[in-house]
C-alpha cells in the first residue's frame, strides 16, 4: 500500500521525569476502494508498530498518545481496528470537550489583495471528524478542543486539536 507515514518519539516531562510515547500519522486520503483498503492496512500497521515499540522493555509500560489525519471517522472500520488493538478515543474520554470536526474547506486567497478573503468554519460534529487522537495506557484526558479561530481556519483545511492529558 501507499502508506503515508508515522512519526514517533519518546518524550520526557522535564518537571516530573515521567515519559510517554507520542505518535503522529496520516492515513491514505481517497474515498474509493483503494483508499478504504489502504486505511485498513495502515490501522493494522500502526498497531504492529505500537507492538514493536512496546516490546522494548524500556517502553513497555509507557503511556502512548497518537493523533493525525486518519481520513476516516471514529465509527469506521479502521477505527474499529485501532479500538480492537487497545486504543481508546481521547475525545470519548475527555472530561471537557467541544463537539466539532476539524476539517473544513480551504480558505480563499486573493492575489489582488494578498490576503485571505474568505474562510469557512467546520460544520460537522466530532463523530464526523477525520482528525483524531487516540490513547493507550494510563492516561487521563482532561480536555479536548478543536481550535476554530480565524488563524487556524486560514492556515490549513484542518484545525488543530489540543488535548490536555495527565499520567
């Protein structure tokens, strides 16, 4: 498959010395049979990578958070694969959250005025979001927010998601 990528790192919180694993990914984008098959494969590959990382004794017990543009909803078959592998939707567990999808139309840029002249806000709920954050292990999700301010809307067709976690 034409898998996009996964980036991961072990992070250490300076103040506490506690470590966690942070991952970012981007699943295949087309909404056809090839794209559906690719996302199923990528969900499995992501779980395989998590298993490989966690097989290292130094990382086995570390909490893990993974996010990205999965190009499918949280109720899709690829998301079911992630759930089956032990991942939990951070949005589902968040104590405080807004109910917004982060994907929206691209902002319109005017070459005449050299500025953005129109942009749209996301209109769908998180259940329709293709941008997601998942957790594994002993992580508490305190808050989850899709940022929909003007600068976020003109920077990309995806809004940032801020997830406040503790472990």
